[in-house]
């Protein structure tokens, strides 16, 4: 009975925390004079777990840098309503290992994109632990709460080559993000888990217009991350 009562207390606490989080998220994302308005708040989450070797880590950074500075991406951003998006780059692995390597940066022209690309290219690897996609989702939600921006769309873009093997089951943070209107997209790298894209669609991706792309290996990632970024911005430019 004691264990049941404890479990009920934890469940109630989690529910209350979730409700407060949704209320705060709704309030924080309304337009105010203190926040910069952008078309998209985008968190690009880079997998640095133990399954990713140093060469693969550098391929991810190179791919991100080229995608952000591509003329196609800049042109699409300029065609959006405000003509700018906000980008944050996060390295992640285990449930206690999420590091912001590029804080919220507004990108609306080549110069801003180049600054982000240089920071990504220079970022040292922060960790090499287990794979906690669930913790990355919760971490991303906190970053949206704290963001000094206002956006009509919020996206956590998760790149990974593995399934969640640390922390809580992904369905809990996924549900919280989905209820708050946050989109979770995936770029699955299939060098270790053949059906990772299917796993991601079933258990991770969520929210408005979510999608999952796949890359056969880290070389293919460099092309896939650009296609993914263009798709995330394109719907805004055409709306």
C-alpha cells in the first residue's frame, strides 16, 4: 500500500508539472514587445553518444554547417513572414548529458548563418554516454520555455543512430511535447539499427507536420540534414 501511495503521489506530481509546463509554454510563446518574433524556433540536436565515433561526430558538424549556410536555406528563410528563424544547437547522449553548444541565434542572412556554422565547426565534443532521446526532448522543452523569442512554430530536430536506452520511455516526454504543440522531427542514421526510421515514427516523432528522414550512414547524413532543414523551413515560406 505504501508503494501504491507513493506511485500515485508521483503520478499526481508529474501530471501537475505537465499542466504547469503547458500553461507556461502557452504564455511564454505569445507575442510580446520583450521577445523577438521569428518564424521558427528550431533546436538541432546532435547525437554524441558512445555509438558515434569521432569521425562520425565531425561528419555531423560538417553537414550541419553546410546546411545552415546553404543559399537554398537562406532564400527560404527570407521568404518567410518575418524573414528569420531562431536556431539552437545541442549535443546530447545520456539522460544527464545535454549541452548547448550554440545558444539561441537568429538567422535571417548569410552573416548570421556563417556565425552559427563557425560555432558548430569549432564545438568540442561534450560527452559520449548512452542514448536518451527522452531526456533530449524534455531538455528541448525547457529551452523553448526560456527562449527570448516568440515563434508560431517550435521544432526539436533529433539526429541519432540508436534507440532510446537510458531514462524514461520516450512516450512520456513525447506526449508532453505533442500536447504543447511542439513538433519532433527525426533524422535516423541507419548504420547500426536497420529499422530505426520505423522506430522513430512509432515512438518519437510527434506534433504538427512532423516527419522522419533516414540516412544510410554518416556520409549520407551530410546530404540528408540539408534536405531536412530545407523541408522544415519550406512549409513556412510557402504558407
